[in-house]
C-alpha cells in the first residue's frame, strides 16, 4: 500500500468530521455507522481507475444490449436461437436451460453477495490491523465489491426473474371446457410455483435481489458524499443520480424479460 494511502488512514476520518462541522451538519449515529462500514472503500487515488470504470461500463452496456434481443418463440414457448446465444453473456440463458437446478445458481450468487458483505464488515472492524499487515486483503475486497455491484448486478437480477418467469397454456378438456395451466418457463414439465426447487429458488432470489439493491444503494449514496478524495473505483458525479440509475436498470431488466411479447415498444 502506498505511503500516501497509509497516512490518510490516520487523517481522513478527522478531515471528514471537520468538513461536516464546518458546513454545520453533524453526522447522525446511523451515518457514523455507515461511514465506518464503508471506510475501507474510500482510500483510493482520484481517477486512478478510469480504465477499469470504462471496462465495467462497456460490459454493462453489452449485457443490456444482448438482453434487448431476448425473445420467446410462442409456438414452443422457448427462446429463439439468436436470443439463447446472445443471452449467455448476461447469464439469462443459463437459468432457463438448467431448469430446476437454477436454485444452485441462486445459492451461488447469494454466497458471493453474503461473502462480499461479510468480508467488507471484517475489513471495516479490523481495518488498522489489516492495512498495516495484509494490505492486499483491502484491495481484493474493493475489487470484489466492485465486481458484485457493477458487473454481476444485471445477471443477478435476470437470474432472479427466471425463478418466477411463467406462462399460461390453455387446453381443451374432455368436457369441451378450456383448461388454463400456468407453467414455469425454466422447466416446462412443472407448474408455476408448485415445485420445491422453484419455490426455494424464488425465495432465495427475492432475498438476493433485495440485499444487493440495498447494498448498492448504500454504496451509491455514501461513497461519494463521504469520500474526501472523491475518486477511485467507486467514485461518481452524484450519489442520488447513481441510485436513480440503479432503479432504472432494474426496471429495464424487468421490462426486457417479462414484456417481450409487447413488440410495439421494443421497435420490432
């Protein structure tokens, strides 16, 4: 770790506090707790990771573009070949292909998110000890957090949607009446939310997405506002704008996955 960064460990907390007192705003107890939790992410040189930011932006752009090609053949109720091939990039096709085993993907993502938050908490509690003896742990944690909230955000949301992506099928019974059956798209042999695998996958996915969204919003709102250097992997021009953008991304992914049959608004 650089000498400047090591020195700032001792001075940055007081600098932030002085700035708050100078502006007449005292940090609340909740803000102090969040500041302490997020502190290990702050100590980064301004604009030192511009190329990395560009790479993350491009990969997210690519995943959104490929998600725009998501299509379902209404004759077979399965993905078209083009849609299936392109959507391996954002992992949408993976969840639809493996069917009820999608629960293991949800478990894997949940472990990654939980491990990231756990490591984040450990680094926050033992920051002084880690930064002086095992500084590489801080760098690994920073890149892991960035990977989860920047690169895996879209795949995680799309995978969660797969857990409740169902469609209806109407058949004519022996008495001539229409029989409507709701089927899980992940496995067309199963009715929607009647199989233990899908139910567990659905519950884990809801927890996974909620935790990820809250964690991402906390990072978006507090990293910029409480970062004196105002740069690095987590820098942004405006925390509130970043939060709004995050919400829009979730809505876009939901729209692309669930409103694929509304051809008029997709320009096809």
